[in-house]
C-alpha cells in the first residue's frame, strides 16, 4: 500500500521494495489480455507466462479481479501447435494456417468479429 491506507490497483508493485510480486493489470500491453483489478502474480512480469498467442489469433485471455497467479504458471492459448504452420502453403497454394484454424474446436475461447 503506497499511501498507507488503501491499495492502489494501478500500482505495479503493491509491496514497496519487493519486486517479485506485481499487480498484473497495469503491466498488460496485449489488447487481447484482460485482467481485473488487484489480480497479482508471484513474479516480476506476467505476459511471458502466456504462450502460443500469435498476432493473427482471435483468442482472448480474461482473468477476473482478486486472483492470485502462482510463479511458474503457463497459460497455453488455443493456437498451441499451429506455430509450425504459421506461414506454410501446400503445393496447391492452400493456406495451411487458415485450414488449421478452421479445424480447431472452439471451446472456452472468446471470439470477436
């Protein structure tokens, strides 16, 4: 608590002098990651824990308020396994990335048009 009275959800380091615990929301740079206030992680950075989140992905990661995220956790996004097909086209010119995306089941993923 920086002001000594109330915690500030926009503070990156809620404990003065301790850099290995952060509030996640003020550190987010990816617009497809939405984290509620006062959610914290036992680490000095959050976004490197989110893997397989490609620029062409329509996935969203949404985490609520007041959550605690353990050190070492990994959020594996829906596009895991598609990295090898990212820029591949078969001999007929078919876009393998789009084919792989179209064939993926949609479960627990928020899509936007």
